[in-house]
């Protein structure tokens, strides 16, 4: 990995994909599946009204892709990234010839054609994931299911009263034996440049979240599934939050349908 500042690593892909790297995608989601969503943009979310992460994040982390490949016996993996911001992880999976899609609640990156929205537009979509959505296989007409659904630094941004719908969406699109993994921050985020408002809509303890996962029909998978450094966020490498050193700030989770 080349020496980059934190801000550069957060917004660029050059630490994994040098300029000029040829891109030969195996799958074109727009040709293979249909997305129907009740609301295409989460226009009542602070993250859309006061864009921060959606306007500057573009996390790339190939160790996570490589571990998923290992876990699924090096076959083609179906990956869905929820709250994908710039689409970096979607790019990483797609560039390694997996089926990869990203859903983003704000249309900021789409309208500005920023980050990977300019390079893999057929893999990235806007969608309010707290409203009902469906991804359908065009060939079979059945719900398309994913091996891995990731949500990184997003879950705490969703309104508590909409979590039931969100979890139902995840269950509907997660394959049997599939993994639902991500991060949860357990503290407020007073970082809005314009109003200083807390963008973390649901601030609850780890125990509260674990109970919410269980109630929603998920069970925990041993964390040995992933090494700490495999996680794209919360590992203190390309994002300051380090949940191993500061567990009071948040945690990682790996779940599967109960």
C-alpha cells in the first residue's frame, strides 16, 4: 500500500487500483436484475439533507473481498452494499468479477458523478432502504438473493421506527447461509457542518442492537469468520474509528438468518 493521508485513502482508490488499471466486469446488474423501491431517495434523512459521508466517502478494502472469496470457496460471490456512498466496496467486488450492487439513500453521488458512480454506474442505485424494496432476477422472476450484505457506518443513521422494514428487506435478499455484516456506532455524531445536528438517528447500546438483530430473525456468527483487519470500517486503518481499542464507540457484527 502506498503512503497516503487519511483523507486520500478515504476518497481515492489508488491504494488498491492504480490509475489505468483495466476493468473487465463479468456481471452487469442492470441487465440481470430489476430494482423496485417504494422511495428512490431518503429525502427526509439528514444524511441526504446535509450530505457528509455520502458526499466524500468511497471506502475500498480488498482484504474484505478476499476473505469473502475464501468463505464462499472462491466461487463468484453476490455482494450487496447498503449505504454505499461512493461505491468503493462495490467496485472492489465487481473488479474481481463478482456480482456486486450498491444502494445509497442520497442521490448526491449520482448527481455529481463522483467516485465510482462515474466508473461503474450500472452497479450503483439510489434507494431508501428503510422503505420496502425488491431486487428481482429477470430470468426467473424470483427475489434475487445475496451471499453477503454489508452495511458500514450506516445502520445507526436509520430511524429506529423504520428498522423493522429495513431488517425485513435484508432477510428477503439474504441467501440461506448468507452473511449480513457491518458496523454499528453506539454514540451520537454531532458533525453537521451546517446545523450541528446528530446524524445518528438511532443511538443505542450494543446489547440493544444485539436484541434487535435477534428479534428481526438473525443469529450471531462467530467473529472468527473475519479477522479484525478484514473489516472495511471500524478497524482504525483507513478510518479513525477503532472498535477494538474503543469498544464503547461501536462494534462489528456478523449475522446469518436464524
